[in-house]
C-alpha cells in the first residue's frame, strides 16, 4: 500500500450532498415560485426543505443535482448552475454534511405533475417561503440574488417563459424576480433595442382587450451577436 493510500485512510470521511433550488414562473399568478418538499426522514422530519440528496460514489456533483431534479420534475434538459458550497460544521444536525447548492430554471407548463406529486413537492411563492431546514433559507436567498444578477446581463429569463410570450408577460416576469414595478416604456425600449426577439403575427386576445402581439426569443441571434462583442444589458435599476 502506498504512502498516499495511508494518508487517505487516516483522514475522517464526510458526507457530500447537493441541494436544488428550483425556480419557476407562474404566468397566471405572476409570481416567481420555488419547489419545496416535506422532509421524510430525521432529523427535521416533516419540515419544509429544498430537494436534495447525497452524491453517489460513481457520479459527479452536477450529475447528482440533475438526477435529483429529474426524479422530482421528470425534466432533463433544463438550465442548471452551481451556486455555492455550504460547509459549516453544525449546519446539519444529523451528521457532518458538506452541501453544494444548484439553482435550476424550469417552465411551469413543462413539469410532470404526476412525478412532482409522487414526491410530495409543492410550489411556494418566493415572497412567501416558509422556514426551511438547516441553512436552506440562506441557500435560496443567495440563489435569488444570483438570478437577479444573471437576468440583467444574460437572457436566462427566457428559460422561465413559454416559447411565445407577450411583452407584458416578459415584464411581469422581471417584476416578479425583482419584486417591484418597472417603467413600462423604458423596459420595452431596452429589450426591443437588442433585436433578440421575433415579433409574431399572433395576438393574445385573452389577457388584452386590443390584443397583444406574441414574441419569441431567438437564441441564434444572441450567439451571433455575442461573438461580435454584443453585451446583453437589461438594467432595471
């Protein structure tokens, strides 16, 4: 046995976990939602928690997060990004657990409700999140701040909208993320000036008396523009 193997054997083992902060946008209620579950084992059994789990020996961290996300929503190809690693010695009262959080963006209409219901998952408006176990509220606060930073400089907000949407719905999304009202004229001027949206001939005549035109985001244009030095900037301050 090598000296290196001896060193590894002498070092205490810790548990490694991932926690998923799953955001979605409710077009009808106009709120940013977070997917929560009721914890079904001790410690803190029966309390609200972020979906999470332990990393298996044969998988990478992100693979573990995607596995948990798929088991809970039935979705595979979704926006997922690492947020932060939490390693406070006393953060989990059950054992020494180091957890890395990931935040995901999914569309409400794409989630498999049958799969979600099987795991007892529940949507909660971000503005009304209950007390969560351990440091999960801290995880959510950090991820929400990261989301607010990202939607200003990247077109990731479209991950939360259906393929076609109105400008009203797009602004409603940003207002839900930032939790404040924005100037309609200024907001529309900025997004349309970037030439990333295609205006369609269809209109939403359900939520608008005169009918609001539908748009769609063109990712190919965004990729082309960024290669030429384009900078997405939807500053809403």
